[in-house]
């Protein structure tokens, strides 16, 4: 899961990034309105943590731009403004949740989890497809009742594919999801092939055969039957 932290206060941004990275998220940061707009227009995220008061512009304008171009990304406003009107305005403009500073990082993490679960997995803690079950809380997967020994990258890759079941996902999209904006600096995307191969092998060994299909020249697809 990939998160963009839009926050101009360096210490808070660093604390959030470190905490959420420890929770298993891939975190990127933007400290100004223009950095945020560049990220939002260039990459996709599972969740954006958006401060409203940014150097160079208004975070609410970034939210409005996002909602005109993409309806899948969850947006959690983080703001020192705690007035009811500010919260209502943020929700009306397309935010999914609103948390007032100062806040506990554990609460922030819980809200991010609830937001992503609601938007991507219909509010469920368990994702089921074919003979596979993914526990979103424990971040574990089982196939036909047997646990799968997955690396973090393999788990993230599996969840991304299952979450986009029956859709072809390009190598570029997979590379960006796993590596963030660092994907632009990679000489090749061979690491995607390696992770797909390893994941396919573990699934096949557990009895989930041919769930991940290679669509030559396009990418990969999780096929739900």
C-alpha cells in the first residue's frame, strides 16, 4: 500500500513517514503545494494524507484537482483547523476523513486502515478470491487453508493483484506500486518478473494454479473464477 504525506512541518512529516513505514506502508512525501501537485498528477496512491495549509497554495485546491481526475485514491485531511465548517467543507470537496492536529500516530494508522479497507475491500478485514484468503489485519495469506510464506513485497504484490482482480495491470503500474517514484530511476523492470515468478511458484505449490496470468505485451492479471 502506497501513501503520499503532504505536510510542510518537517518533524511531523518525518514522524508519520517513519511510523507508517514501520506499519508496512510505502511512504512518499511532499512539503509544498507544487510538490504535492506534481506527485498527484504523476503517480497513484492508495491514500493521501493532506494538510490544508501549504507553502505555495491551498491543499483544498489539490483535493479538488485530484477528485476531477481520480476517484480511487483515499484522502485523509490532516489539519490544525478543527472548526466544524472546515471539516464539512473538506468532506464536501471529496475528502474521505478528517483528523485534527495534534493526533496520535496509532489513531492515524487506524484511520488509514479503515479508509483503505472501506474503499478497496468493501469494509472487510478478509479478502477472498478462488482458494485464497488474505487477512488485512495480520497481513497474512492462506491458500486452501494453508499459510503462504510470503515476503513483504510478495504480499503487497498479491494484494494489489487481487484488489484489481480480472483487470490487466501493467508492469509500469506494478513497479510504481512497489517502488513509488523510485520506479522512474530503475534501469529495468526485471524485478517485477522475478517477484511474479516467485509468487506464482508459491501459489502453485499451495494448489492455486494459474490464478496469475501473463498478458504478453501488456502485464499481469489475477483471474477470479
